[in-house]
C-alpha cells in the first residue's frame, strides 16, 4: 500500500495536469486520458465510456453492498474576470490556482487517492467503485447518469464537491418549467378580454405566493421563482401566447414528478418540464458515513447547489475539499492543505465506517 504522503503528492501533481488540460463539458477527452494514466500508473484496471472513467476495488464481491465514490473532471468556461491564465497551475501563498482546481478537481484527485489507498485491501465490508464523470456542469446526457447502467446496485455514495469537508447531508433538486399562457391574438386598438399577458399575471402570482406544505428540516421549503417572461413583438399587436420560465428548487420531501403534478393542477397554462431527473438527494443523519464524519468533528448542513447527486437513486453524501463560493469564480483556487486534509479525512471516514 502506498504511503498517504506519496499518494497526496501524486494527487496534487495530477490536479496540476488536469488544470492545464482544457475540459469543458462534453470536451473532456484529454482529461479522461490523464485519469486513465493515473489508473495505469497504479496498476488498476479501469473502464471508459465517452469521457467517463471508472474502476472497481481489486477484491470486488457481488455479495457485498457497493459504495460509490464520484466527482467530475469537466469545467465551466472561464469568466472574463480572470487575471491569471485559467489553464496554468500556479502555486502561490499555499493556494493552487487554475480553472477547475476547486470545482471539482481537488475533490476528484482526493477521491482517486482515497480509492487507491483502499483498492487492494482484502475483506472490506463494502465494494468500492469510483467514477470520474463528465458533463456534470451541463447536466449532460453522457455524464454519470449514462454510466449507472454499467454499475451494480449502489447502496450509498460520496459525491465529491467543495464543502470545506463538512457533510452536506441533503441537496435540493432542480425542476425548470417552460410555461405557456394562451390568449387570443388581436390588434391592440380592439377590445380583447383574452390577452395572454394579462392571463399570465395570476399564473405568475401563483408561483410567487404558493407554498408547498412539506418543509425539510435540512433544506427548508420548496422555492419557485419566475425567471423569464416573454411575449409579443409589436407594440400594436396582442400576442397569442405569453411564455414564462420557472426555476424550482425542490426539497427532499418531494419528487420532481409530485411538484410538476401540483403545478399543473393549479395554473391555467401549458406546462412543460425541461427535464425530470434532477431530483433532491439526502442521507439520514444516522447513516454510518454521516456518523463517522460527525465523530471526526465534521458538521452537517443542507446544500442549495446541484451536483451529480441528482442522478443517483441511492443515499448519498456530498463531501469534499475546497469551498463552494469559489466555484465558477475568477482566479479560482484551492488551498494545498485542503487537499491534504481532504485525503486524510476521506480515508479516516471510510476506515471508521467500515469498522461499524
């Protein structure tokens, strides 16, 4: 078994290489090769489909439950506020700068190091599978969701996202609706009691004021926000339709299907979801993974941001080095010691979990 210090230094070196290799969502083929090389250097067989790369522990046993380790290697595009080269791994004042360093490269390489630590151990109570996934930032069809069919049934998962190594035990889901309010087109000079823009006003008001009954202890209430309104092209023509876009952040008390059914029952409009698979996620406070983290001084909270947890049907914990507020920011960075601590804590949490 490799020394943890050596594993950590190799993980940091891999992160630097990932930073310097562009990997926008659906364009991650070169970072996938870097991850393949990591597995090859550690003599670990792996599989790849599109730009997703995954591997199983050496002593995989179908009779045992399976724990998934997952993080992503795609990035968003750098914003215009960068003063550093986003594709240059720069170490300064204990910080490693570069696009994807914090979201979620630090998490990914820390989980890869953790997987290598446990890979060859015999008699683990759980199987381990690690997936370095693509297209997380775009919720693309060729991301983690496309790999699940190749995996055994998952009992639980750790999804690597920057949480300052605190325990995100629940995550809000996302439902985006295209809402079309109908009316009757006419000349603006004529009387028209069926103006779709006026018809849209009570619909907008419903989204503003309606409150779903179930409030999550961790995530709070469901939040609905009308974010876009469009109608008409000429000042003297009443349009036939008014289009709304509604962003709904769903707590762990509801499925997206339940939210959609409620909306359709209450609004006089055509309602079309853009997708249904980005559901809320949670793991019980009493789960062994959570309790192992709490015993190590970690705190629990509910996360408002979306991750690959949304495509998992098993209980999942979001946990990783780095800070979510740095994600997608200019001159993104992660502290080197956050990666060191992340690997150490991942290993301790799993070690303690396996002893339960």
